[in-house]
C-alpha cells in the first residue's frame, strides 16, 4: 500500500501542475501539439498526463479489495471515486476551453483563416 499511496500522491501532483498549464491557452497549445496523434487523444482532446493520472487513480480506488473494508470505508472509497470522476470531467472541460480560446485568438489575429470561393478551393488551400 505504501508504494501505491506514493504513486497516487505523485500523480495528483501532476494533475495540479497540469491545471496551471491548461488554464493558460497559450501554454496548453504546446501540450495539444505534443499529443497530436489519434492514439494520444480521447474525445478529440489530448490524453495528457493529468487525464492519465486521474484515470489511474480511479482504477486504483476501484481495485481496492472492498470485501475487507467496513461500510464507512466503502462509502469513503465510493465518494473518492465520484470526486475523481468529476475532476476528470472538469479537467476535460478546461482542456476544451483552452483549445477553443486559442482558436478564437488565432482567428482574431487572422491566423489560420482561409477564404475560399467554394469547397474545392478550400480543400486546395488546405492541401486536402
């Protein structure tokens, strides 16, 4: 249990660091670029270390041998699992907000804006 607890605390530190990054759209752009491959994304968003850590922590709680726990301990584990689930949901929302904010900022600056006569012209501009 000692090693598992140390790992859990390290993972939660990673989540805390990533919250500071995801709340800054300019900084989070780098994370989005690093996690660009389809297998590195879930639901269109980067499956970054924070999401991995939250999922790992949820799995760790789910794998606890509840047969040996009392009713109060089981309720605590269930509450923690619910909190971790909500934390991951909120983190995904922050990811989406960061990426949307960067896209809007680019648009306002005129970056990555394409003007086309029709779909074929747009596809040509995008090399599709």
